[in-house]
C-alpha cells in the first residue's frame, strides 16, 4: 500500500510518519507539507500516487480537498488529529502516530521499541 502523510511544513510530523512506515512496514510511505515553504510541497501527482492519505490536522484535510478535489477522488483521507507540539522523531510523536494510523493499515507492524 502507498501511504502519504501530510502536515504543514513536512519537517516534523509527516516526515516522522514517513520514516516510521518506511522502516517498519512493508508499505511505501511519502510525506509532504501544504505550505509554500514546506520541505516537500504537496502536489497532484503525490495525491494520485497514494492509496491512503493521512493528514495531521483538519486544516490539512480541508486544504487538499479544496485544492485537489478531482485528484483525491475515492482515495481515503484520514485526519490523525496530531498537533504540532512535537519535534522530529520524538518518541511521544512516534507513539501517537502509531496509535492513530496503525488501525487503518492492513499490515501489522512490530510494537514500538
């Protein structure tokens, strides 16, 4: 399965999620941000590529639905509702991402260390 994680700047939350699922899962993950100065900015081809899209906040979901309505089509978009209070790869962030995203995935991942 191809997973796309979206946050604001693609520097902390979505990037951490990409790392987690590329390292521990048989799924392929990518990440992007919605802001113009994001590390990797979201675009239509990324959305077309994804089988499942995870956003970190409702504003991210609203953004992609309003700018790319035809592109996301029937792709499932899941808001994980994870605030921006964390730093990159923070253990608490990893735990929250796993807790909220894992139930949507078919492949079971090992328990976090």
